[in-house]
C-alpha cells in the first residue's frame, strides 16, 4: 500500500520479491504492487466473488483510469492481470471467469490462473501470446499502454491509491471495464460499511497510540501520510516515522535507524515482513537494545501476513480488524 508507490518503496519491495523468488521452493509469493512474499494465511478468509453473467454495464465503454481514458470495445472475456491487488479486485466483483492469466505474484484467490508473467518487467510478446482483450496493471511500467496499443489491447492501470476513496474508485473502474458495475458497487458498499463498523468500535483515546510499521528488516517504514498510515489513523494510531529526518523527502517511506526506533519507544510494533523476511516477535526481541522497549516487554507486536499488509484491495478490512483487535486493550502509557 502506498501513495502511488514512491520509487524508493518500489525498490524495497522489488528487492523483497527477488529475495522471495530465491526461496520459492519453500514459500508461495505474494505482493502488493511490488510487494513481499507469503501465503494467503488463515487470517484471510476466502471471500472472492464468483464469475457469472455481467451485472450492469453496456459496451463499448470508455473508462477514466490512472493512465487516461481507456476505450473497451466489447465486454472482455480474456483478461490478463499484472497486479496481485487487481487480481483480488477482479475476483471480488465477479469477473473471475473472465480472467485468463495473472502474473507470477497473484496468488489469491487460489483459482487465479497464475503464470510466469512478470509485473516488474512485462514481456509484451508473452502477454500478447495469451490473446487478451484487456490487460490490468498496477501502473504503466515499461510503456505498457503504448506498446500493447500496437496490438489493439487496452490497458487499465490501477496504481496504489493515496486514500480509501481511491480504492473504491478502482473497484468502480474495474466494474465498468468488465461489465460488473452492480457487483463492484456492492463490494464498495459492503467494504465501506465494514470499515465503518471497525472504526466505530475502536476505543477513543485522549492521545493516539504510536507505532513503528516495519516494511522490511532494514527498518524502512511508513508515515501517517501514506495510504497504510491513513488507514491505521482511522484507529487512532500515529507513526513514529512522522518525526524521522527526511521522512517527507522519502515520500513517506523513510529508512529509520534502530537507534531512532528504540529511542522513540512506540506503543506498538507492526511487522509487515513476517514471511518475506522471517521477522517475528521473537526476532524483534532478539535485536540489540530492543528487549527493553515497551512494545516488546508488553507483547504489543502485531505480525501481519505480508500480502494483507501490502495490498489495497478487498481484504483491507482484515488488516484493520487485526490491528483493531490487537490494540483494543492498550492504554496510552504516561
């Protein structure tokens, strides 16, 4: 999750994916735009929508997306998704049966037709070989839109949004592009209502709880201004990275130092690198100087499934629910 993916964060997550690929025999990859690795664990129930007849929408249609106006001549029946988040969204709105191929990192839902297609370095020849009538990608990497236009294949870009309204807009764009407008609106309504319930149930504290959100074990983190920061802000949480030197220049994704984290002593630690980088409450406690931190002593460490932590699609409410449950009983220390 990010604000259109800051280049530095993209590099971090690209590096994480490469690390995961090296151990692919042991792990199943998962990612956001270019995110970490892991599996769709038991924390995430299987909730994707079913394919079926189009529920609203006539063709041809022109969709206004991040990469401009996208003209789709007829209802697509061979969609290629080059984004794990987009794959989840497509299945959630009932367009799963129209999905012909997905990239190598799209591991959820299980029935998604994974291939060797790369979301990092799109192979135009390999994409065209699948004979798609619509390609959905997280961004226009490698001039994807222009290069596929030569083969009359439209591309719809759904980049990481900066706020929740962007998530809802992308659902609607995908619904319009696939002929599933009614399902898309239903998903948005349900997700909006679920998030509202979670937020309403969260305790109202006089001062926000502070957190350190770990993207990887080299201490890259997020500020409260990023997508994930805004999401956690709904629960009354504030990132310690806000006060880090160079946080703004880093686009909200600064690399902190261990000394800064220990000195700031956040109320809780949130790990988004449990699978890609094998981090856990035990590995955090074993770090030099960290055992004395309040979050470590009081066991306020939240270990997230990497894909739940890095995708902004239909399962973002799961992330909120996990964090809300883990912080419900934490009082602000004096």
